[in-house]
C-alpha cells in the first residue's frame, strides 16, 4: 500500500542522512524533492503547496540547529504535518443510517459488505439494504454478501421507488434497534442531474448520520473532482477509499481532508471480505515515511490467534515441547493474518524494499499438506519418521521425499534455535522461516 509514495519520500528524505548541517538551503532542497514526490503521487496541487509551506515555516521557526538531532526533528515535523494533512484523528463512524454514494465501478456494494462485516465483528447490530432499482444484480450482490457475513438484508416488493425503499428500510431499522443501517444507492458512470436529485431526496427523507462517498484510490484527481460535486450537493461526512492495495499513488488519500474538509473513514486493502481497515492518519503517515505500521500488525496478530492460544503455545516453546502440531498452528496463524508481502510491508524499513521481490507463499501450503499427512503420533514425535513413513507422507500430500525432508530439517533448526534462545542473554540469529523472499 502506497509503495510508490513511500519510495519517493524515501529518496527525498535520503538527503537527511547525508546532511551534516541542516540550514535553510538544505531544508529547501529536501522540501523541493518532497514536493516533487507529492505531485508525482497525484496529490492536489493546492494541498501540496499548503503542506510544503507549513513544514518550511515550522522548520525555520523552530531553529532545528538547536535540537540535539536536527535531522530527527525535521523528520518529526514532516510526520506531524502529514498526520494533520490526512485528518489528524481517526474518524469514527456515527451510529444510525449510513448512506453510501459514488460513481459506478468504484466497488461501492462490495465495500458496504466489508464494512458491515467489520462492524459486526466489533459487536454492533448491522443491517444493509439497497435502493439501486436500476441494477437488480447490485441488490442481489448485497443480499448474498449479507447472507455470507450473517447480517440482515432488508428486501421489499418490486415496483417501489428508491425513496420508498429508503424510507421503509429506515423504519424497519428503528423497529429492530439496529446500530447501523448501511444503505446502498445507485451509481452512474458520471454525475447527472437525475442521480443527484434522487440522492438528495433520500438524504432529506432518512436524515442519515453519515453520507460516505466511495472513491477508487487508483483514479487519482478525477476521483477527487467527482467527490467535490457530491459534497456540494449532499454534504458528505466522510470518504471510503477502495483498491488501496493496488497501484494507488496515494494522492486521493492525502488530498481529501484539505480539499473537501471531510476525512477518510475506511480504506479497502484487498479483495476478501475482511480486507477493510479504519483509516488512521498516524499509521498511514508512518507507512509513507517507511516507519512501518506495528499497531495494525499487532491487531492482525491478536485477531488471528486468541490470547489464550498464544500463551499456551508460548508456554510449550519455553518448556522445549515444541512439536510439528505447534508448527502447523504457527503456519495457520501467519496465514490467517493475510498475505506475507502485506505483513512484511508493515515492518519498519521493509515496505519500500519489497518492490520487485517475490514471496513464495506456496511453501506454506506444501508444508501444511505434509504435516497434515502425518499421523498424530508422527507430529508429536518426528523422530519415528523413517523412510517408509516419509514415502507414505509424500504420497499423501502430493509432494516428494525431499520436500518431507526439508520440512523435518526446518523443524529441527527451529528446535535448536529455541534451545539456544533459552540459554542466551543476547538475541541469537533467527531460524530459517518456512518461506523465502
């Protein structure tokens, strides 16, 4: 996510490492590169101009030379101004009716399903409905998503207008004590009077707590232009950015708050139903500056493995009782956290370096298949695995004997590492992982 912007910022801020003296000339040189990076990332020109002006004024006013580390102080200034540009604080979603608007093809219906799933996992009572009578397929898509994630879908008899559907859905949500009613609306390939009039009527009738514009992050400034039109006519309360995992330059994310006055509330980071994240300006700023995103990584880890399971596994490791069943749990734990390239991208200094590298995630599946082909006794005591057992395991997992030997060798190396770790005060070298970069 935002790899291009991270790469450009990395090059621009690389001057900091090579600069011993940080005077006005050096600051201007660095900010010239930062400005170029922002423009290439398709950030709104007025936003870029205001951002550079604020950073320069702060840097010169604070007299960085008085700081014990002028470079660090300058980096903190840039970070704080990035956070401010992105909205400052995380934008909470107000309970009530959430009206989703936007152009066709931005992933609006899928995004509603993702946010419904997210809110449900957070413990809220959620329902969804669609007023898109022109595209029955959109209604069916949302209904199937609702069934998949286990939330209510409000359907009504045919022949009703979008306004009538919105009113009935609103009344039903109130009767049933729903925390959030996510209301889908019709989209168009471009803004037209008929669409906007329909949306205005719905907004006035149901009085939503939120009006969210769904924008494709890959569309750059064209998405921002359409959002302005919707904002002028409907008064948006927030934006949801889709396809942030794609080749998005990040310009829309950095432009929305200052250009429209409303912040980004969610961002789509993949195709799966769980691939939606609240928008944290501080965390996104850290990613842009190559500082990683440890908070999100920790949250993913906590969701993937319950605390009691993690503690039980840690206890077994400390006792030296780590077996192949535990290795299988670890593999599934990492797999449940998401694609490896995304996870590694959240580590400080790693994201920008992953460009062009291929992560062999197939090894995970192969290792999992091999361990599952073993008996419970073999997983708990791998020493009993002789040649005939290896042949059976290889055949059962659709792999080769050399693949089985590799898994057993990796396991033994991990065991040696654990023993070494227990007896050392320092930090030993990490063991070989079951995947390669």
